[in-house]
C-alpha cells in the first residue's frame, strides 16, 4: 500500500502551503522534536494499550481452528451470518438512498420543511438504548402502541411482531434506520449546500431538471461522498449491538441475532468467551476489505465539489 | 426548448398541474416523515405518563387515558425500582460522558497538532492508525476488553468505560482536526515562532483558539458516543456502578419493572445532549459542512 505519503495533509497542498522556511517544512530538531513526540505520546499510548493489545488478544483467543469447526456445526451461527449480511445490506443501502433523496427534499424552500427538520433530527439525539426499548414496547403484541393504532384506525388485529422471524428482523432494520437516517441526511444536506448555484443554472439551461438533474448533476457530484458514507455506515452497522439486542432481543428464539449479539450471547450468556470472539472475528474477511477501500478513499481522494 | 421558452396555455396548465402534484406529494411526505420520526418518541411519553406501575402501561392504549407525572416524580424522588439511585446513575453517566469528552479533545488535539502543524516525520503512521481504529466496530472488541480491563485492574471501574470510549472517539477527532487545521494558515504559527513563542504556547494561544469550531464538534461527538453507549457500560460495569443507559437492560430480565418511571428516566436522559447540541448548533453546521466536503 502506498501509505507512506503524509495522509490527509497531502491532499490539500494549496491550503497547507507556507513559505519554504515555515515550521511545517523544516525537519524537526532539538526541543521541537521532543515536544512533538511528547504531544503524540498520549495517543500512541492509548493506541497500544487499547487497540493493539485487545486486538492481539482477540486474535490469540480466536486463533484455534477448532473454534471455527464448532461454529460451523452450530446452525445458530449459520442463520446469524445470513441475518447479519441481510441486516447490513438492506439497512445500509435503504438508509443511504433515503438519506440522499431526503436531503434534496429538505432543501426545498418552504418554511414548514425547514421546521420539519427539527422533529426529523430528534431520533439522532435520543440515546440508542432508550429508543430501542421504546421500539420494543411499541411492538409488544396487542398491548403495544402499533397494534393499538392498527385496531383503532383500521379495525384489524395486528400481528405479534416478535413471533415472526421476518417481521422481527424487519423491525430491527427499521429501528436502526430510524435512529441513523437523520445523521446521514444532514451530512448530505451539508454536501448539497456546497454545490454552487451556477452548476444548477447551467444544467437548467441545458434542459436538465427534476430527475434528470438528480441523475446527471447532483448524484455524480455526490457520488464519492456517497460511497465513503456507505462504507463507514457498513462498518458501523456491522458492529451494531444495541438495536438487535434491545428491539427484538433475538426473538423469536434467537432467530434474528446478528454477529455482534451472538458474540455477546456466546461470551457472556453461555460463558464461552473464545467462541464468542471467534464468531465476531469471522466478520473480519468482510471488515478488512471494506476498511482498506475506505482508508484508500480517505487518503488519496481529492474530494472536491 | 422553444416551446418551453414561450409557454402556451396548455403548457402553462400542465406546469400548474405538475406544481400542484409536487406540492401535494411533498406535504404527504412531510406528514409521513413526521409520524415516522415521532411515533417512538410519542410511545416513550405514552409509557412514561402512565400512572400505575406494572403491566398496565401496555394496554393497546393509543392515548394516555389517565396521564400522570407519577413516573417522573418516582424518578426524581428515587422511589422506583432500579432507579433508587437515579441521581447517582445520572452522575455516573455524566462522569463518563464529560471525561470522555475532555480526554478526547485533549488527546486528539495534541496528536493532530504534532502531526498537522509540526509535521512530525512518520506522521502518516499515526493517521493510518487512526483510520484503522475508525474502521473497527467497537462492539466487536468487547470480549477482549472485558479481559484486558481485568489485567489493567479496572474491572467494574468507570475509567474502564472512559478508556474504551476515548479510544473509539479519538480517531474521529484526529481526522476531523487534521482536515480543519489544514484550513488554518501556517503563517500564524510562523509569526508566533519569530516572536519567540515556544511549542506549548503556539498550541495553547494559536492552535486551540483557531480550532474552536472543530473542537466543539469533536466534543459533541465524544459526548454523544459515550451517552449512547449501552454495550460497554453493561459489560464493564456492575450494578454497583450503574448508569442510566444500563437500566434499560432490565428489558428482558424483569418484565414487571416500573416502565413508566424507566421511560421517564429515559426522557430526562435525553435532555443534556439536546441542550448541548442546541448551544453549539452553530459549530455543528459549520463543521458538518467541512466534514462532508472534505471527507
């Protein structure tokens, strides 16, 4: 990997430019070097003590091949892998695409749309655990709010949501999207606001409006950001524990677990920490490529609008 | 094009019709979004405003038939089960949140100052380390964390959670601060050096004041990360050091928990981040713009 170049700083030569003799260009010597090292030291110590060591420990714990044989023979593990793939694939893509579309909606010049942004952002501000518990109670069979609404408005008896694998899984995804859609929408709103007005004016002269403007002007300009956000979101969602743990709790009968909750289940509920670690580590083959693509994108890309 | 430039009557009517459809569509979308965003929040209030303990909260009610503030009162006076120490729990949450915030800002700004402003050689190593940590989902490391915190003598200690949160918040801090610091001209540093300022003086008097907006965003990020955390607190802490977030874990342990009070506690718990975000909203908007353009 060509990672020897100064990351991030190299991307903005124009702004970071000082005269030849500036502090930034000279080699550090004497007291300055010592200060620089002292300044980096806390972070380096943190990294060694709380990233390198636990990660090494995890690899050592999950290193025995027998663990993976045990995982493979466990039908719970296999169904969990399927769940995790679906959870992340559906959740990330639906959420990012909705966020992209909604960012356009929120930029419409109407006072009530601006006002709507406040309640829309609220889910992002509510602590995850409390929000997930609220979802859980809302969906708790006939006594929950949602079935109450269904019977009051349409006179139908709602399903017992957590008795059905598909429905319970769907609500896990929905709760996660509910929590994180505002955050990504705001990111895209900010990005769209930086697109200069004259780009749109020029497009309009060329006859690109509506859907065509979105497809040929807005989206290409945001494509790189969209990709980076999708990758970041994939990593976050892959590591999400709270939503599944508190919304469906794996119900019915552990059939909606994802890797993060299964690892917890093995490690802390059935007291098999090594197996839990191995279950989680089996996400690495997906995690590493995503992380590498993300790092490359963040390092080398001139993200310019 | 020429037809659009000189709209005739049918074209104008079609235009007006399209406008009406778009308006109606966006109003419909707005209402749907409002319901979608507020339904779970409404449900929190519905549960919290119920007068009785026990299962009565969940009765298919879609309206608080007999709203009362009993839940809130029980929280504030610490009379509800699991919330006998509510103020202590909130204190623990605040302790974790504020120290995570302060340490993230400190460690992150020191590191990114050394890397970005002093151009320490081999600096890429550090930013790569930050990127790598950013890419590891925190929850995947919970099992080894449980073990190593024991080794470090931090089992059942609030500092174990703080250490974990700072570890996972600092990479974002370093990345954002790096991006932002490149927008600040180096001439300031040079001028200060010519005047004989030492490195810590440049850091304190020039770097930190100029970086305030980015530091505010890092602070909010770190606080929200700690505030939103459930897993690390639930695993690394015991009942003795309970936090507000952990109380929600009673969900599957005890169905008969006083959920009106627990939800009331949840509603109170969401006030500090809202207040903080409101106070710092100017910085948030500014830095989100930077983050999205550059990142």
